[in-house]
C-alpha cells in the first residue's frame, strides 16, 4: 500500500480514494472509502484504454458478468461506472497480501497449506463457473491470502463460457507462465482452462518457482506452456500428483473442480505460523489518511 501521488485521482464516484494498492495492464487499483466508511478496492481503467470504444464495450460486459460472481471465496463487485470518462469498478476490500507476496517473503508453503489453498481456489472457481464464466487470469498476484482462506480477485478478463475467442489477433488474455495451452493457441476456452492455471499456481506455491520458467522471452514461456512438460523439480506427494493432473495439456485430462475440493481452509490453521503473524501485521498496518497526497 502506498500513499497517493500528486497526479492520482482523489475520487471515483462516491468513493474517496485514500491509497494506492497496485497497478496492472488494464488499470490502477486504489483503496477507497464509502461515505459510510466501508473500505473498497477501486480499479480505474488506464486513460489510454478508456478512449478505446472496443475496450470500453468489453469492460462494460466484463463488469456486468463479474457482478454475478460473489460469495465466500471471491471479492464481490459492489459498484461500477463503465460510462464515465474514467471507467471504474469497486470490489470488496480484502485486507491481505497476495500469494505472490507471501511466497516472495516466506518461501514455498508446506504441503498441508498448498492442499488447503487448492481446496479454497477450487471453490472460488466453482462459483465462477457456476455463473457460466471463466476467470482466465488465475495467478499468484490475483490470489489474496487471509486467515479464513484464499480469495480470488480481478475479474477484469473474465469471459462467458459461450463467448468463444473474442480477443484481437496477437493479444494474449492471461499471464505468461500462468496461462493455459488453449489461451496460447487462441482456441475456445473450456472451464478446464482455469484448472490448468490452478495447477501452475499450486506448483508456484509449493516450490516458489514458475513451473514453465520465468526467464527468456514471453514467446519462449508460451511455447513451454503449450508444448513442454511443467518443471516441478523434486516436488512429490499429493501436491505433485495434483499439479501434474491440473497441468495436463489436454483439457479433458484435467480433474474436475469437484474432485479438488477437499477440506476447506480453516481459521488460520491452514497457514504456517510465520505467515499468520505476517497477516496480523498486514491487518494492523496503518492506512494513509484520506487527505494524504
């Protein structure tokens, strides 16, 4: 979390923006506060994309689709304005670090934690698929870690199951290293595409490494995703078996989400003690004052 910079907006609709949470290819994310004091995460679309009529149409469709997803394992969409000069969407604020931050700081998670992570994310994806959506961008930075379990965020590229391939030629939807072979090839995506991405996330959580490498060009990474087996190193046991099955190149060879549910994460016992302590520090971290600049 960072204080606002001089050029940052101070409001989005009725929400007062009070801090920076991050940024991505589609927009910047801010911590916001409603008039009643509710904390929200507000994503504002980059100005250069806001002026693109095709992007604005897709953003509108995606926000409406994401509104259908909510509940225990995701951050629900609370409000949005897709028609303003600077389109934005507000979701429930989840006060926890991302899985990427946790692994970067504390190293790979133990087997029990990864299996609990799989159970929570399988539930989140089942909620997404239950609304006839595919997330399409499951990666460590889109998974927030909380005492009660993981939360899946960022439905910016979610798409209806029956929408087919709607992206421009040469545009990758997803993140290199955490994308499916179908996304690389540009073929229609089944829900099992998310299962492949789940396998890559679980392998990362268990090893601290991307299963298809993080070096080389983007094209080299995508080639490995589409054509080469995942590098799981000396990972073994049930996590190895789970990752192997999810990372099958053919969608029909991947497990159904119902087969991955297992026991859901509990009240913090699913995480190592040092991560629980980090979550406590994260929750206690003071937020920038609403007037900060």
